[in-house]
């Protein structure tokens, strides 16, 4: 375990314990949390310690049930619906009660079965206890500022109490998400922002809905405690919605993977090619700190980048000799075919530029649209490097002996600025795929883009207004002459596969 993670866990646990120790004698348990059998609603008789203990036990039990089976989200955090009973216990019992309910009630089955190490259990409980105490303190302050002489006896139905509850729940959610995301980021090496935003965006609406639901549970508890159990159905429905989302996303990813594998299996030399390209591209994306949505696009785009080869005849796709001009044109059409195949799937709209442009060259000599430099979508430039490295280090019919990692990296460096984006090549070198591989480094002088003049001319032409009634004639290329043909790396075919 990294030292930074140890320090973070120790700090969060220490703060949680200190918060409980300080708030328990100061706030105690508010009367509204008491569970009174046979006592009329609204009775002013002070509850006994046993009634207070029964009420706290009731909310701990309810939190245990809602925490038992959390949903694991794509980036590794776990989502339960226990926020609602924790918020309700905060409204009824105060900061200290909310802290104890969170500390005890969030015990999960996987912890009881020994699937979580002891320090992980401490971290999980501290990550919810500290936010519960802090949020409860904010609730106390807001209700006191609203004129309630004693928040413990405040009318839950008061609109100001509802506002205070939602504000405290929002603080609880932000603190809990920040702590859990930070711990997971330290443990897995991911960006804390990517983890926090990535998983939170999937279940943000569900979590927001739990705040008023917790307030409503507290309101019903003050009328008839047993009626609170009726909220089991909406809580279960909320959990199942999160579970279904994760299952649908997994099924979507698996379907994409199956389609990619079907394409790869047409050629025995490219088996698992798309899976490996996806892995390299995602690792480069992490080094370049792209956001979570872009990482997802790299994942799915990496799997589907060669889907257009479905439309390439076997006589061309499996040919072991050099392709002639007509066959090369057919092969080079696969990015366009792939984009056309995927276009009807609206969920995959972010992947379309990756699929269409992953064979564009940085100097404008690629295909299908001869984009140049930053005109090429960033994610397509990332995938191009990943695709080329995987192709060079794997056996192919035209080159049965793969290049070594050192040779392939030398090719990437050699053609950085011509075929590849130099910044992406720099990022690739910092991934584990280049660990232990001698790196020749960048050229001493930055390589100039050969077709920059043509690109400038093209942009100038686009910027000029079209004369009225003028007949436009499409140029044969950007310069009005036959486009320059850039060299092909020694270990890489022109189609990069």
C-alpha cells in the first residue's frame, strides 16, 4: 500500500473518531429519535434512555439493510442507498446520532465475509462517518439560525427544516464522494477528478433524490414509526436503477467487445488486436489526463476502430502479398465504412471521429480526409499511436517477425511530427507499455510539418467568401497538384493494421 494512502486513511479515521468523541457529549441524542411504543404522537413527555436507544437502534438496523448490497460503479466506487436513513437520523437525532448510525449501519456483507481488509473497512466507515457528523453540524447551525430554539424539537414539516436538510445532505454527499474518490485514486493510481466525476455523473440523480427522501422518512417517523418501513420499496427501486445502469453498461461494452472480436477473427494474425489497442490507448489517455468521457470513448473507439473491415473482401483483407493500388484503396476505405456502420448508434457518437480519423497522418498525408496537425481529433491521434505500436510488435503476413519494443519505439520517435503527434508519442513513453524499453528521445530539432503551407492555403480559401453566382470547382488536393506521399515506417504498413 502506498505511503500516501496509509497517511490518508489514518487521517480520515482519526478525524472521524475525533468528531464522534467531541459531538457525542455536546449534542447527545435529540428527543425526536426516540422510539415510543404506545405514546401519543406529539407527547411532551421526555423520552427515556431506553426509548432513545431503541430509536437509534431502529435507524442503525434500517441503514444496515440499505448498505448490505452496494452497487459497484464502473471506476470502482460503491453506491448504496443508505444516505436516506442517515439523513433521516441526522434530522431526528442530531450530528452525534447521525455519526453513530453511519459508523455502525454502513457495515456491508463483503466486510463480514472478510473480503475487505481491516484498513479498508476502517476507511469505508470513516468516509461516511465524518461527512455525517459535519453535515449534521451544518443542519444544527441552519435550523438554529432559522429561529428554532432547539433543533431537536424542530417541526420536521417546517419548510426551513426541509431546506436545512437538503443543504446538509448535499454537504454529506460532496464530502463522502470526495473522500472515497480520493482513497480510490490513491489506491489505483487514477486521477481523483476522473474517479469523482466519472462515477458521480452516473448516479448523481439517484443521490440527489435520496436527500428529500430522507427528510420524508423523518417526517413519517414522527407520525407513525412503523410507516417508515414502507420506504423500503422506493429505496429498493433506487438501488435497482443503479444496478440496472451498471449491468446495461457492462452488456453494451461486452457487445462492442464481441463485435470487435468477430472482426479480428476474420484474420488470424489480428486476433485480440482491438483489445490490445484499446488498452494502450486508454493508458495513453490517462497519462495525458483526458477526462472520463474521453477515456470511455477511447475504450469503445479502440475496440471498434477496425469495424469497417467487415466490408473489406477477404481477397484484400487476407492477402499476404503487397496490395496493388485498387486493393489499397479498398483497404483504406475501412475507416469510412466503420463510421457509417456505427453512425446509427447514437450512444457511440463520441467514437465516430476516432473510428473515421485513426489513420490520419500528422503531416496531412493520411486518410480518409487528409487532416493535418490539430485538425485531427485528439483521441484519434492517441489511437493512431496505440494502433501503430501494437501492429509493429505483432506478427503480420507481410512481416512474420514482429519488431521489438525498442525498434517500434524508435519508429514512433522517427516519425513523430510526420505520422504521429509528438505529444502523444511522449505520453506513450510514460505508460507501462514502454517500461524498460530504451528510448531514443525526441529529435534535437523540432520536426516541421511538410504540408503546413498547403494547410494554411486551404484554411485561407475556406475563410474567403464565395462570389455570387460563381461556379466552384473542387481542387484535386490542397495544393492543386498531386498530394505528397509521406514515407511509411519500416515496420508499419500504410493501413497501420
